[in-house]
C-alpha cells in the first residue's frame, strides 16, 4: 500500500574513515520508485558523507531534530530543527555534521542511475570515447580529512526555517513552500499543518510526478480513491513517523485527513514538466508544465465509436 513507519525500517550503520552515521531508507521501505528519502541519525560530531556534488539530482534536507553544520564548498553554516536545506545539482560540494546534541535529518532526492554498461569480468565501463577502469575498494578511502571551518554569521538563501516562511492559509490548513523559498528548481518540499478533520487538499493522482510524505506530528488517515466516478476511498491510519510513497501513474487518488489532534506532515515531490494531475471529485485536469487547469467530461473508451 506504499506505507511504512520509520521505527520499523531497518537501520544501516555506516562507518568509513571520517564518515559515520545511521541510515534508514524510508523511500524504499514505503515502495517509492525513482524517488529517495533517507533518514540520517548522527551522534555528536558525526559526518555521514564526504563533500559531494550531484550531476542530475537536486537534494533537499529537512532537519527533524538536533543541530549542527552544513558545508557548502569552503563555508560552513549552522542548521537546526525545522530547517529546509536545498542542495542544487551542479552547485556547491556539500555535507553535514552533527553538533553537540546530535542531528536527525531526512534527505530527499531522485535516484541517479548512471547510463553506462559495465563489463564485470574485465572490470571496465564504457565511456563516450573509451572506457573507465573499475578499481577495487571504496572511493571514500581516498578522501582527505576534512577540517571544518567556523560557521558564517549569515546563512545563504538556500537554508530556510519553517518559522520564517509565510504560510498559505485555507480552511484549516497551513502550507509552507519551503523548497521554493530556498530556490529549488527540480523538486519541491512543502510543510503542511492540518486542523482536526481537515483534508490536506483535493484527492488527486499524478501521471509523472512521484511524491513522498512524512507525518511529523499528530495522526489521521490516508485516503486512497481507486478509479471510477463513484468510487469510495479506502483509508489507512497514519501517525508521527509514517512514510507514504505515491508513485506516478497508479490511477489511485490520494489525500490525508487529520485526526482529532490535527496533523503536520511534509510533502516532497519531483517537478515534472510533462505531468498531468487528475482530480476525480471535480473531474478536473491540471497540466502542471503549462499551469493550466480545466474540466473534462469523462466518457467510456468506446463512447461515440462505430465499429464495422
């Protein structure tokens, strides 16, 4: 059903050289396709990865708790609970480090798959003009020790906190576009607060965009509506720590309804210019790449067809 809980996801401890941290693959546990969501739990002073740059994937981190630093090339900046950090592809080399009270973050990003062919017996890979030799070992073993600088006094625009972003308020729901405020280009992260009984938004299904949701506070229900004009939604309970993956093209519309204590969640998704979003209750279609919404009449496949 595309639902997992972070307390039930297997934790993987990584330690190599200067790098250390405990990882949980939340997206995989919830059944995501090409989208990734990893929880990183870091003890004081731990750094999970070397500074790195992605060629294709834009990463977005959300800080669940604790505090620490993020590195952007040669500069360090303080990060804390409620921060959203946008790491743009082809930009600064980045990593994080936990402070004295540890650091707990979720790292979102589309999974990169290198378009290449490997020859395992000869330990080579095709390149455009030749081949690349596959070496033994792990690339982190070649990383020089990183000396962290003192944090800068002012943080860049790519780091924003929930408390500093104005909410869009509508009928018992407050939505904050954290990633948009942080300058994201290819993916999005929204922080959504719902009053008791409130629906997160119109039930909808995407043709190309994949979404991952994480419940931060409260509880409620995930409503899944199968295809059909008169279809009734199926419900699944969710609570703090629930992770929901909604791959594209399922035909099943989704929405969240808050319980008696309300609910707070974050929603991450890819921005696909060819995405079409369908709203079964209102019979609307949203062509997201051109920002056009229209209503259509839903017909049977054979309606108006004459067969000889």
